[in-house]
C-alpha cells in the first residue's frame, strides 16, 4: 500500500516539516531542526510533483520561510511574516494532487507553525521579534526606574514660565528650572502653570486659571 494514497499523510509531513523549520528559527538547535524540517518538506513535494514543479514549489515554500526570518530579524512588524506564511500555504496547496490533500497540507503547515512555539518553553530561544514582545516587566521592583524620581515628584506642582511656551519652553518650580511642553497651547512668559503629566523627563504643563 502506498502511504501517500492517504490524504492525511500531507498533514503529518507538512506539519512536521514546518514544526522543525519554524522551530529552528525560534530556538538555537544548531541546524538539527532545520535539517529535519527540510527533509520532511522535500519528501512532501517530491511525492506529488515532477522535477520541474518540485523545484518551483520548493522555492516558493522557502521564500516564505525566508520572509518570516527577515521579519523576525529586521522588521518585527509581522507584515513579511504574514506574506511568508501565505507563500508557504500556497506552495503546499498547489503541490497537492487533490483538494482534500491540499486542505490537509495547509492545516499541517498552520498546526506545525503554531506548535513550534512550544519549543520556546524547552530550548534556548533566538533574539527574534523582540521589538514586538517585551519579555520582562519594567518595574521598579525588578531594578528598572522608568521615571526620574525628581521629575516624578513634580506632578501636580505649580510653577512659573520663564519664557513663552510655544509649546516648548522653560519653567521654574521650587527655584529649579526645567524644560517643559504645553498641551499644544501657547502659554506666555510669567504665567502660573501646573504639571499635569510626567513621562520620564518630559514634563507636560497647563496654565492655571483663576
């Protein structure tokens, strides 16, 4: 019995191939996962295609994988990764000899791709998509101080503008000068202001009205 006569085989092969290839991108396995993934994908395409179409579909699949790598290494916005996934899905679907086999293969790529995230819980991960996801909470308890304490204490305090805020200028609070910005409004020199927001060393002020 030819194992490839069963429609579900495409799901298993593309699932395992994508699992190990995406896994190689996510975790540092020194190429072992990559070799396994390439092996499964080559078996899938060679089972259903002649030499010329085999090469074309294999290229389309790996172009998709390359787009995912580029997104993770350089862009970190998910755009190329989405296009890459679409390219991989297209290649396995077009290579299938029937609609049902193609559907199984597409599901296999999706399941394999998402399942590869489980490798992150077991193996050392690569530094990819770090701009999208912050793995650590930036808290004071963890040793981070996102706001200078001196500036933090200025919140809700009153001061005086030393020049016109248009909208950036200089203010004085407790006999100390600070650079501040108004909320898009023009505040003339000598006005009484109140600090309404502090973000790091950025001081947002509003003019006090009697």
